C-alpha cells in the first residue's frame, strides 16, 4: 500500500473533531513519547535543531546591527514564538513513524509536497508577523524607559535593570507583554500545525480546533506551556547547545499532545 493510501486510510474524518479532556499527568506520557521519537530518529532531529541557534544569531545580528545588547533577550525569547513553525519537520517525522512509514532524513521535508504546504505557509507568516510585532513592542518599551541610547556595557545594563525604577518597569511591562504574545501564539498553534499535517483541513478549522482544545483543557494546556518555556529556557543557557535536544523532543511531544487531545 502506498504512503498516500495509508495516510488516507488512517486519516479520514470530519473537519470538526471531538476534543478530549486530558489531565496534567498525561503530559508525562506525552514527553515520554516525544523522547522515544527522538531516540528512534536522532540524526534527523539534530539536523533540524542545529538550524535553530544559527538562524537566531543571524536574525539578531541583522536586526540589531551588531549593537543589540538591549534587544538580545527580546530577540532570543521572541524567537520561540515561531518555534511551532521550526518544529514542523518533527511533527512530520512523528506522523510518519506512527503510521509505520519511511522516517529517513529527507522525509521530514515531505511536508513541502503534501496538502499542508499552503496552510502551513499562511500560519508561518502569521507567526512571523507576531514575532515582528513582539520585537517592535519590546523596543517601544525599552525606549520609553531608557531612551534611544544603548547601554554602555552588560554590567551597567544589568545594574540599571535591577536597581532603578525604569529597569523594574521594563522587566514588569516587558514580561507582561511577552506573556500576552506567547499566549496568543500558543493558543492558535499548539494543535493547528500538527492537525494541518495530519488532516486535509484549512487554516481556520485548524486554528479554531486549537483554541477549542486550549479552552477545554485550560490547566493542562497552561502546564504544557510552562513546561515548554522552562525546558527551552534551560536548554538555551549553554550557548543554545541544549536546543539540539530540547526542540526535537518538544516538537515530537507536541505531536503526541495533539493526538491525545483531538479525536476524529
């Protein structure tokens, strides 16, 4: 049986799926399955994750013009907003492994040949717009508190952040704004990207399903968002090296989260 026939046999159902209720304890199983996929396909995952820090550095240098100390955190933290797009390759590999299909390295790019390329491109563009909006917001918050002149050094900047009213305002308002952006992206993308790969559905259907899933499971989904943020933060500390493991594991785990939450 061909790959397309297999996918069609296992993936035909209504565009309006049932949303299952899950518990926080189910997230442990989701992570375990994500790790199992990583162990089964390590070379593919490392290949994708090495791109993540490289693109981040290039984007940061381009945007900041080499003087980006005050924008370093917004750039790097905000880049996680397009994480769901970066993880599309991992979703595809998990999908193929689940169906017993070929999981060789190049099959991760199979998404470019499937029905999903157009809706994925639209959602990806949306995430990029959100990312740019976050950068603009972060810059506005900084300028409002510190003006247009950059910090003299890391030491001075750190001192200003934690010992002055302007610095504390920057941290408070910036964290609040970042939380809003992250919540929006998480709500519309946590289920939509995997669903588009799994089913021949449009962007609106996938996004609405993602929103329904989050609203139906607010506590587990919030916990998942916290888990993702914590793992990504810890993984990024040693010069982003940990992302080579964290990103693929979380990408695969998100696929399994989708499969646990959405029932066709």
